[in-house]
C-alpha cells in the first residue's frame, strides 16, 4: 500500500513540475468532487438532490418546453424568451419528434409527454452528446501539447462541474451555445477569410440562442478591424432577426418578454439578484428603488468592462475573455447557475497560456476552479458567483489602474 501511495505521489509531483497551473486546477476540482461524492453517500443522495433546480418531474424540461412552445405560436401563446433562431431550431426538432409522441385521448400535448417518448428523450441525448463531443474536439485542438489522458481528465472534470450538471438537469441549450462561442474565439482572427466569416456565423448562432453573447464581437472592435466588425454585425443581425419570418414574433415582442421574465433559481448568480438581496430583502428598499440600483450597477459594470476590453491593449487576452464571460454571467442575463459555464472560455485560454505558478496565476487558478466545483454545502451558485465577481473586480482594477496611469503619463508629457 505504501509503495502504491509513494508511486502516486511521485506521478503527481512530476505532473505538477511539468505544468503546475493545470495540475492545481484539476486537483481542486477533483478534491471537491471527492468531498461532494462522500457527502452524497453519507446523506443517502440528499446532497446531490438538493443542488438541482427542479429534480424529479421537471428534469430536462427546458429542452422539451422549447419543443412544445415552438410548435404553436411561441411568442404570442407561450411568451418564449429565446430569439427566433432558437425557436426555429426547436420547431424543426419538434417536426420530427412530436409525431411519435403518444397523447392520451382527451388531453393536450405537454412537455412531459414529449420527454417521456422515445423520440423526445433521444433528441435530448443526441444533442447533448454532440455538444460535449464538440467541446472535446475543440479542446483537443486548442490544447495542442496535451496528451489524451489530460484531455479526457479535463473533459471528465468539466462534466462533473456544477454549472454543467445544472445545465444538463435543466436541459438547457447553453452547452451547445458554448461550443459556438469557442469556435468564434478560435477562428475570428483567422487569415482565411472563409474560416473567419464562418466564425462570425458561429457568433450569430450564439446570439440566435442567447442574445447577449453577441458582445464577444467586441474582440473584433478591440483589434480596430472596423470593416470586419461591420461584416460581423451584418451576419449576426441577419441570424438574429431574419428567422422572425418563420415565427409569429417580432423584435418588440421578444424584448418585452425578456424584460418581463423573472426566472426561478438556486442561489444568487447575477448583479440583479445580488442588489435585490442586499437592498430589497436586507435593507427593505422599494421595488422601484431596487430596480434602479440594479440597472445602475449593471450599467456601470458593463461600461467599465467595455472600456477595458476596447482600450487596454496591455491586458492579456485570457483576461479580456474572462471579463466578457463575467459580463455574460453577472450582467443583463437571466440569473441561473448554468450561466457560469461561460467561465470555461477564459479557463481554456488561461490554462493554454499560463504554465508557471506565479502568485497571480495561483490566485486565478483557485478562482477559476472555484467557479466550477461541486461544493457539498449550499448555496453553491452563490459561492461560485462570488468568485466570478472576484475575478471581474481583479481584472477591472488592473485594467482601469493601468489606463489611469497611462492617461496621467500622457497628460504629464504633454
């Protein structure tokens, strides 16, 4: 037994010496997963059961609700909050699935009936497997120096990350969206025009499912490629708005629905919820005042983030991507834990570029890992979102401080 332990320690030390940042990141995820698994066994499954949003009858229903709603007047009848590209996607899916659903006489078609059909559950399984396989392929291409064992270990760790488990349990399309976000990030600077434009299409697809992901296009503007930015805007706008032709909706109907949507969630995951908990529940401010404070916080955060993204040329690329991801999670989005899957984007760039264990890299390694871990106590979403806030504040502080010093230096020299 001692010999086996010594060998495992020796292997771990070699891996740590080879790439301490990656090794520490994976170690944190595995340690917390082990603690979570032990707590789940001790509590007879309650620890795992409690982290889910709607266990039991409501499992996977984002997917099956979308198929149902997209089949019949999605915007007027059901008030869906998805852009029309997503609605058309689920309508096409429903065209092949719904005919195979057994609907008892005298009852209406429901999302539960679709889920309980073989065709329905197969549609969800296939799409989920495709999304994760695509993530694996993109990761393998991204981490060119990683061997198969590390690739599988990383994918395994991601599969066990809380935001991904939550997304799967909800049956949400965000993992598929994440794939297209990564395609855009990997190819938007390609010298091959066709590949570059394909990445713009990928960005349009992400915006066609999750509208706010379009802010990734700021990376093109950051490079001062204004013509390319114009082309990207046209492609994204086409993919966001043209599919309205095939639905019963319009931009105004969609935006009214989005702004009136109040999702149920586990924990506190964005600035709107944080402001409500502090000023509404905690200090007793009126709903109007709380809303005003929430808009002010989100507006200030978004403005300062965009300033750093566009004008801090010395900022490392993975930090820029991290700041965009923080906006996708904390900004004007629905406050649900699966939004944290966007942190995988900067994590990939961070792990690919940072090999040495400096004090700064140790800080970000811990923070990035803590946005994904399975924590055996509640509320997980609030804890992980707190680390997203820490990352955002650290990057903003660095960027704004550097821009301020640069501005003072220019003013002094003038």
